[in-house]
C-alpha cells in the first residue's frame, strides 16, 4: 500500500504519565493553534520512536493521559499513528488503536440544540422522524440513509447531521468509509472471477499461491470465516502472507468449513483478497473498478485516496466523538500497485455513499442486474446467497453465506441478506429483501455501538426497520 505522509505540525499542551526513563512530563491544557489533543485510552500502551510497530519502544503508559498533538501518519497496514510531544519537547508515537484524537473544547463550533423533528404524516417524513430521533438517541454526528424500492427502482435518501461537525452538513453524496461492508465487494469480485474462468472459489488456494498449505483452505472457507486460520497480524506483501499460510501453528484444530470452526476473521478476508490478486494477476482495486464500480456508475473505492471527488469525504468520528480520520489524511490511502501487497485495505476500506452501496446491494437483489447491465450472472448471486449454516454473534443468530448473512424475519420481512460494519467510528448496515428487492443502507459516524437482539447495531437496525416497513408507501 502506498501511504504518503500526512503530518501537520500543530501543537497543544496536555499531560501524560509514562513508565520509562523517557518520561513525558505533565502539563495542563493550554491554548494555542491546534484544534486537537490526543488522549491515550489505557495503561501499558507502547510509545515508539516512529509510526509503526517496527520502530523501537521508548516508553509505556501508566494510565489514560492527554498530551500534545503534533501530527499523524499511516503505517504500512493502514493504521493511523499520532505523533505527540510534551512540554519539554520529548516526542513519541502512539497507535490510534489505543488512543484518540479529540477536538479541543475551545475549538468546538457552537451549534444550536437539535430540535425534535415533527413528521408531516407522510411515509417519507415518518421515516425522517425515526432517523432524527434515532440519531439523537445514539448521539450520532452524521447519518446517511439510502433505499432503493424494488417495485420501481426509485432511489430515496435521508440525511441527518454533519459531515464535519458543526461546519458541513452531511449530504446524500458524502463519501464515508463503510468498514466491513467491504467484504461483500470482495466476495462479488471472487464470484465474478469465477464466472470469467480465472479461479474456482471451492478449490484449494494453494493452487494460486504455488505452495502446499497445512489445510485445504479455499476462498469459500475464507469468505465464510471457516478456514480455521487464526486471527493473525496483517501483512502487506504476498511473501509474508505465504509465510503465515504455510505454518501449521497458525491454524486451529477444528474441521475446516464446518459451522463449529466459524470465527469472524478479518485476517482471513485479507488472505482472500490477496488470493484474488494473485489468481488474476491484477490489483483487486483495479479489477473492482472495471467489473463492479464503473458498471454500477458509482464513485466508490477500497482506497479513499482514489475517490474522484475528494471534497465529498467525511470526517470520521468515534462514539465518544474523538476524531478518527480526517479527509486530508484519507486522501493518502492508496494502493501500491503490486499484486498481493494490498490485502489489508479490502477488509474495511471500501469508501462511498449510502446510495453507492445501495446500488451494489440492489444489483444482488435483482439477480446480478443493475438497470440494463448484467454485472453478475444469476448463478453467481445464487452462490453468494447460499446459506451454509447458522452462526451466532453478539447474541444474534443468522445464516452465514459467502460474506453475506441472512437474517430471518427482520424488519417486517420474511428475511434479509445483509452485512454490518464498524471501523474508524463508522457504524453501518447494508441489506436487501430478496423477495421484494427493497434495499436499505444506513451509514453513521459518531454513533453508539449498542446492538439489538439480533446482534445488529441498534442505530442502523432501528432506521432500517422503519424504512422497510414504510418504503412501499412513499409517493
């Protein structure tokens, strides 16, 4: 992955306690130019002398602390690292996995309290009422909803809140990182390649990697989370991935492909994406643009730096309203162009609008056809929709498919195919009803991570329920 530096020299005096000879001294918050400060979230966090785990550890934190924000830079695995400094000028780097960048109180724009939305009694307005009330209840910063009605293909949008807090409203064309919904796009590319005779998702991936593996891993087992591979650390080149794949100790002793071996595994999906690149001898981003995104007519990408209209990128916020990712940083997320070296970003980097994602799912709902173009064959969609077994996660049960899930009796329907997402503060749900073809996508930033009884994020599920129940009544 080609990730250029995205460092801005900005300063804010804060405090931190670190257990090491390299002590960063305490200092209270002071006013200066930067709008941000950084807070470490827990104790025993490694402080390094550069942006990545390959750099030396110079200290460990004793507890949650705030400190001066200097800048940010991605490492090779698309993880953002924050550079900080204390009052004495000591500098360190901390991973955003264990810290958060916050907007300083004095820099927060003053905004009017959200007024309760009053429906005018129409179906569209009734849904907007639910969107507004749910967003407020979930303490969201931005909500973007898109639906496509199966009966006539009508696209309907609802938006609430901000793309940039207090400054820029979210719109239906705002581009948001969609997190694990990315995995569905990877699966679509896999079955498309199978259509084209490039690969077979049920064959051992050793065929494409050119070396025998300890277990008969296939793309199908990777995409159903039953490969028995451990949840390993992401690697950015195919040689390192192959080294992990060939070690027997990296697999569990469970039966491959069985329901008992199910374990939601981001690493497994990254291996699937790398396998697609090697089998096709094509960077998957390029393949997806040609075979999926362009036919759908969407400005969408696995790499936010490839979004055509960068001005539409949203700032991403965590549930505590920490600033996860700025548009000025997202633009540096780019593929390096080497086959097999981009796998990590296919796990959760897909960036687009709710409307863009809805078009992708609406295509699946219509047996691979979008408008007049047959993007996937009906047989390929049938493969994606095959229900292998029942899995349980966060108290909810669903049928596991190829990347997709099937939830029975959801949102007033007999059942929907869907996937959820959670990354960089984004909480997302993309879904479709295979009977009515109604399709609903909800993307949120800064919202609560609470879940419903089906294990789906409540903020998305509540809104989706309202849309499914009322969409056919919208004039």
